[in-house]
C-alpha cells in the first residue's frame, strides 16, 4: 500500500499511559461520549476508545487525574 502513512492507533492501556507520563492528556472528544488523547504538544494521537477508558479508569483509581476537560 502506498500513499500517506497514518500512525497506527494505540490499542493498549500501557501505550496510553506512556503518552500520559510524557505530558499528554485525555480530553472529551468532538462527539458526546468519545475521548481523545492529546500529546504533550496538544497534537491528537489516535487511540482506541477502550484503551483510553481503561487508562482513565486506572489513573482515577491511583489518584491521577487525567479526566476529560
């Protein structure tokens, strides 16, 4: 397959945590009920909703607050 290369979405909670540790955050998406992962530079990082929700739930239990804004 040729053309523009799109980054593969993050599919695992651990991958999302790596972005969060680097300064990223999880925010409310453009549509109700959807989440979006932003990198430290506020660029959108493709990630599965299940990975985002799992990371968000785990961080809330541990006391971290990466809640949607």
